[in-house]
C-alpha cells in the first residue's frame, strides 16, 4: 500500500473515502453527503471518536467513513488515530482499493502540526497490517493506495511517518510469528537480514561465546532448550565523536513455558509473545539507521527459550551472573530478569553504555498495575526517565513511573544468596529493582510491557496479537539523545 499526498481533493479514482468532520460545522451537502440531515437525526454528530459508514453512488459505488473530530475543546489526537484505524480496517473489509483521505477539516479544530502528521501517516501503515502468513487460503489485501489531501502536508513528515509505521509493523510481525518458527537463531537471522543492509554492525554470539563472557544467569534459563541461545548485538554509531552510548536491551524469550515452575496452558499459549521487548528493539534499530540518527545506539537481545529438560535450572538453585552477584531461584518462571541482568551487564561492561533502557514483557503484575494501555516503569534516574517519557508521549504511548520505597529494596535480598529472583509483591517493582542492582550508577529505565505488548482483540490501528509497543518511542528516544 502506498500513500500519496494530493494538492486537491480527488475522489475520481477512489472507491473509498475517509472524511473528517468537526462537530460544530455547518456543512450542508459537503461531498454530496447528507450531513445536515444526519446531524438533525443525530445519527452522526461529528463527536471525537465517532465513526460511521455509508455507501454513495457517484458513477461507481464509494464506501465512505465519516470520522468525527469534535471541536477545539474535545479534539484528541489519540482518539482521532483510533478512529482512522477503525475506518481503514472497515474499508478494507469492503474490499476498497483506493482510499481518498481528507485531512483539511482537522485545521478547524486543531493545527495539523508535524507531530500529528507523522502520527497520522504511521497510523495509516499500522492499520493496514494483518498477520495471515500461515493461512493457506488468505487473500492479499485489496488496498493499494491512500491519497491524502490537506494544505501544508509535509513530504518529510510523510517519509518519517511511513518509516515509523513500518517499524511498528515489523515489530508486531516478529512478535506474532509462532515460537516453533521464531527460535532464538531465527530471531537472530531475521534481525541480521533487517539491520545489516541498513549499515548497522551486528554480532551474533553462540552458546560458547556467551559462556566465555560469563553470562551464567542467561545460560541457566537457556540450557534446557534444544534451540540454543543467541546473543544479538546491533551497533549504530551515529555520533563517533561523542562518548554518549545508549544501550537498548529487549527481553527476547522466544518462548516461555515457565520452566519447571511450569505455566498452566491458558497462560502458555500467548508466551510466543515473550519477545515483545526484543522485537521493539530490533525494529527500532532499523529505523534509527534509516533516519540516520546522529547518536550511538546499541541494541542487545539475549534471545533464548525457557523450557524443560534434564538440564533445567531448578527452584532452589543458586546461580551466578555476569555481574558477579549470586541469585537464589525461587521460581523458574521469573526467567526474564535473569536474561536481562546479564544483557545489562554486557551493555555496561562491553559496550560502555552511558544510558540503559530495558524493555520487557516481564511480569503479569504489570497488567494488574496499569492494564493494557500503559507500561509501568522502574528507574534509578528521574532526569533520564523524563527524556524517555517524552519520547513515549511523542509516539502516543503511555508509561508511568512506579515508586521504589526502601522497604521494597529489602525484598530482593536473600539469606542464602545475594539476591532472589522471586521477591514477591509488588511484583513489577521488585522485578525492576532486581534488574537495577546490575545497572549500578548508569542512568537506567526499565519498561515492563507485559500488558501493552499484545492484545486479545483488534482495536484502532492494532490487530489481534503483537502491538509493537515501545518500537516507535525508542526511535524518538534515540533522536532525543542525539541533541
Ligand atoms: N513472561 C512472563 C510475564 C508475562 C505474563 C508476560 C503475562 C505477559 C503476560 C514472565 O516471565 C513471568 O512468567 N513472570 C512471572 C514472575 C513470577 C514467577 C515472579 C509472573 O509475572 O507471574
Ligand atoms: Mg516466565
Ligand atoms: Zn517470560
């Protein structure tokens, strides 16, 4: 599907239309639509979030989606993007080939600034994504083109918006691929195919090399699987003269069965998605290169599976870590933090990180904290957190900082080892504190995307499955670090 900017509203070749309508506008018969009558009957009032469909006969049939904008007070970018997603998906179901999208009216309720333009363009790409690679009878989408009309639309915003939209989609796609296909080695290969041609240096380390680095916590998780681990390191050195190095660590459990502390089936079926953090990082690295961002950014994924065999690590074990601390294993299902601490230590020790972000589908408790719309954060540095928060805001994704009270810090300690991997409630915070023990004094932000990384149902620009949560914000973060 391609997006074209148009100088004027042209519906001649379009068999679909999306029209944005403010609630306070007197539009009689605009586009030949019976808007005034609809308003009188209160079937469509133009409220923000409202989406309605009708079919027009204009030489040929045109499928129309009316999208409400509200007024200057009620207008909301997030809700507009959601409506556009719903509109595009519904028009696709009606087998539309060419959508004409009129954005001009938005100016009557809010300025279409660069940020909003990029959000809209990436939303168009995001709404077009479907995961149907494995359905033998799936038909390709009919949608070929969206032509967008509006004054002052900017070609640069279009390019960037499309790159960001594709970043989100690639991240979702990696997450959606089933674990029998998306093994650690396959994830590494796909990462390489994606980032290498863009000029990113990528190193993929095998089990022996991981062992030689002393990543014992990561290996404890990985060793029960027939699919060996792969440590993926991607380097974009966009500012060689600068000492600043942003390390992005993504949790890359291509499958989490829980290990010997095995999960019930219902919790296990979605665990192919336990690499949502890794997909966000890999996809973001691609965009950081495409946009030629002048910052040093290193993406790290300690990819592995949490499985069961005679080699399994066991509840009650005491293991070591690359950072040197010993860890008591209270539960083998708290595996993500074990892979992350070694990846964080690797990032600080070997890649000389000055800033670390880790992003992970880490705790079920994150879903209890903030549900599926926002990701809880644990950090050791408020200034850095505010930079990360701004990057998420720009991408219209939500994060929220959790408190670290001294009492919580006590919970990660253990009487037989330096730390325990199961510190108990509040589970999201204690998991974060555990990782923070390995970030030491380096500014670090941990983002728990267990609630935001996938959806049970399609909504707005998202389809069922992976959401690509964090991918676009990480690109914006790299941009902010370049300043
Ligand atoms: N991958 C899971 C967390 C998860 C749960 C992600 C639900 C998405 C949806 C993680 O490895 C895990 O199993 N965490 C345990 C930790 C506990 C044993 C301390 C959890 O949250 O139950
Ligand atoms: Mg687990
Ligand atoms: Zn997990």
